[in-house]
């Protein structure tokens, strides 16, 4: 079974630090791999609360070093490796998460089977899942989104970025997860709801999921925003909810 569990749908500083919404990123189960993606503040607590066992993780992936995405990365490494007793698991992160003022503690790195530095156009394997980082995003620091692909399942994760026209081409997939911090367009380095609409219209996925809400989207009630986007685009758009389990497409059942 392929699925995404939302360990948090809050994004940006104010909402996260008030914990109006949880901020643990996504838990992914795809083609037998378990992945923690962007483990922000509370990821381990949220996973455990949802009966997801972080000692069984196969990989931890970071889109970028900002705290709302990375605050729990070290505790997740400890959990995945059982405090270093089991050297295992992969860590994928942009270079600036490892370098000076690193968000990934140096003493934990030896606990891992591999630490990989994400680069633009990079392609990585986690078990039978291929993870691609098609393009560097327009956001402070080094930021990537991802396309996750396994037999019968392709979905994309459009992390924090300012909108740019090529985004849609890089993230074509059946299911897209879009970080939508802002309700209205603005000059900050984040996607807004009008940007999400542009992406949905260009990609036309089976399902689009908006998440990583800032205050303006939260006040407008994300489920209402999603309903409006569905009506306007004709594509099924849903708003992430803390704890939501979303079933991803799976491989076709075999004939025999
Ligand atoms: Zn950010």
C-alpha cells in the first residue's frame, strides 16, 4: 500500500511557532520504503502519536534547512538508527544543511548508511522508489522539491519556492502536493493560492493537495479554499489535515 500521512500542515514562522497546526512534515510509505520528509518541529511526536514507528524508517529527506522543515531531523536520525546502535538508513539533504551552521549534527552522520547531498537534476534510490530533485527553487538557501516514482505511482512534492513558469513542467505527476503559505500573491519567496491554481491548471493531476499553510490560508479555512480551487479548475483539490492519510496510486494487480 502506498500512502502519505500528514504529520503536519502548518508552514511559515508564526503559525508553526504558535503550533496552531502541527509541523512534522510527511510520512511516506511507498513500494516498501518508509520515508520521513521535512521533519519539522514535532515530527517524532506526531509520528509516534499516529502509531508510526520511526525506528523502521528507511530514509529522511530534507527539502531545505529552514526550521519549519528541519527542526526534528536529528531526533529522526536517532530514531531511524536506534540511537546509533543500528547503522542504517539514508539521509538526503541540500549541501547547505551539512555545511557551516549545519542543521544536521556532525556526530550523528556516522550512524547513517549513507548521507547524500542533493543537487539540481539529481536522482536517488530509496529501495524501489526513485526520488528526483528536478530543479532548484527560488527561495532563500538551497531548496529542492521532489518527484517520487515507483511502479504504478508517481507523485510530486512542490516545496517552498517563489512561483516560476517552468515549475509545472518539472513536477508533472498524478498526485501533486503543493506548499501554499499565502492566500494572495505577494513578493515573498512562497507560493500563494493563485500560484497553486496556475500549477494545477498546467499539470492537471488526478489529485492536488495543498498544505504548509501560513496564517492567511489558515484564516480562510484551507478546506474552503480547496473546494473553491476544485470548482475553478475542475481538478480534485484537497486541503491537507493534520493526521490525514492519503492513499497514493499503487501498481496494477498482476494477472495471476
Ligand atoms: Zn522555507
